[in-house]
C-alpha cells in the first residue's frame, strides 16, 4: 500500500519517461480518441493520465495490485479498472 502511494513521485523524480512515451506513441500511431485502449499493468495510472491529457476517453486499466488500482482510480482517467493476475500470484 505504501509503495502505491509513493510510486508516481518516485518514478517522476527519477525521470522515468516510459509512461509519457507510451501515451505519445499511441497518439503518434493515430489511434481513435474514442477507441478502446488496454493499459495492461497500469499500475498507478500514469499512462492513463497522459492518454486522458491527449484526449483519449476509453482506456481500460488492468493490474495485479489492488493498491495500485486504487491509486489509478484517483486519476479519473479509466473507463474500467480490473484486478487481474497473469498466472498465479505469489502467496
């Protein structure tokens, strides 16, 4: 839970460019602004936020961490958020 709350700050402070680069690539490819986009491993929603900033309205976020999804929800940029594991979660 604590990692999820601080995740964006850590990544952005470190200068991690991938979320912005991914959103820019979607825009560059000319994807329909209302077309459904799957953000697999959405984490706290940084890619979704940047997609929303670029006018995308139908982004589905999927992640294995409920805590990350809770943070993503606060960005109000996903049409749907789902918890999903690929394989079995470590227990």
